[in-house]
C-alpha cells in the first residue's frame, strides 16, 4: 500500500544559485533535526552530469504508539540517503531521498529543480513523495503520520532554502534569533506534552493489568 | 553581492574524526561547483585528492557504525514510483 503526494514550489532565485545553495544548506535554523551530513559518493559522468550520494543522519522520533512497532535502536535517529543528478547542459537537478533505517515506514521523496519557463531568474520545484509501510493492520495510520510529517518538513526545507539563499546573497536572513528561540521552546513544550501523554497512557494501562 | 561559498558553517560528519577533512573538501567542492562545473569548464578536478582523504575517513566511520549503505542502488526507489 502506497500513499502518494505531489506539489510544486517556486524559489525567486536563479537555478545556478539554487544548486549552489543545495550543497550548502546545512546547517540552517530550520534543520535542527539534521545531525550529520556527508558526501559518500561523487562522480562526473561521461555526459557531464554530476552524480552524488549524500548520507544524512536525522533525529526522528516516532510517536509513542508507533514506537512499539519499531525496533528499539531505531527510534531516535534515522539514516537518510539523498542521491542527486545535476545536469548543467539541460539545467536540471533531480534529487531522490529515502530512509535506509525505519524500513517498515519507507518515505521516498523526489524533487526536480528547473528554470521557470516564464522567468529565467526563478527556479521551479516539483516534488513528489510516496510513503509505504509494511506493518500489518497499521499501514494506514503510519502512512498518515508519515504524510503529516512530510508536509511539515517540506515547509521547513523551503524556509531553510530561503534562509541559505538570503545569506549567500549577503542579506540578513529574516528569521531572527528570537524567532528561533520561540520555536525551540515550542518544540520542547510539545515534546514534554507527548511524553506526559505517553506516561499517562502507560499508567492507565497498568491499572487494568 | 553574491557570495557563493565560504560564507556558511560546515556541518557535522558521521565520522567525528573526519571534520577537518570534510571542511577542506567541502570548500574545494563548493568553489569548483560554482566557478567551473556550472559554467561548463571541464578541466581536471582539483578536489580529487581532498575527496580521497575525506572518503577514506568517512567510509571507515560508516563501517564502524554499521550504517547499511552497501548495495543500495543509485536513485534506488525510483523504479518503485507509483503511477500518479
């Protein structure tokens, strides 16, 4: 069972600048969940395309109800592979990202970057994602969770991209330290709330044993 | 003014010992990518030596941490793409 999602975005920057920023977008204030970033393969093909594989470690805590179905060691960080092809002749960049841990919930993303046909100073992004899970009976719930998380991440990715592009162009990025602090506090509060809910449900369960 | 490289921090690597090698390689790559590759300049790759050093460090870390990257096909899940 596979859930499919697609969408489009526009960056008001040239394709060249977007490609340059792509390799420099970590860290940014919207990428707190990215822990490490490495290039583990890179080659220029005979047709002059640059192919690369990036390995990312992301902090990825699944909700409590889902963690029960995932192996213990996999619950806190996830390894992600991001393959990409940059074709400077056609001026296209295609990226394919998927998780190699948490294999029971497989989230695959494909993004295509090309020059906007109406304005050559802008770049169009076409994104697709498909989510599949192999946990019997829970597939739908896990996919819904995966999709919801994917949508939040898309927003963060775009904000991160815009931040890096602004920084590269010597502008002061719009996100202030205060904003970052508020967001961090909100995330911490949310995590605490989830934890409390989890403890409460465990306590409740114990009562019935 | 557009600053294509060297203006941003370098992010952590999976191999703690590889940080310096990664920094050197990233700087070399970012310069080459912006100034040569995107402009169609197909000269010799100036980063091959820094890449080799960085790779020998990072590949060792991947083995030590048992990260399952072996045998993963390039653009792997593309073929499983559902019909939209």
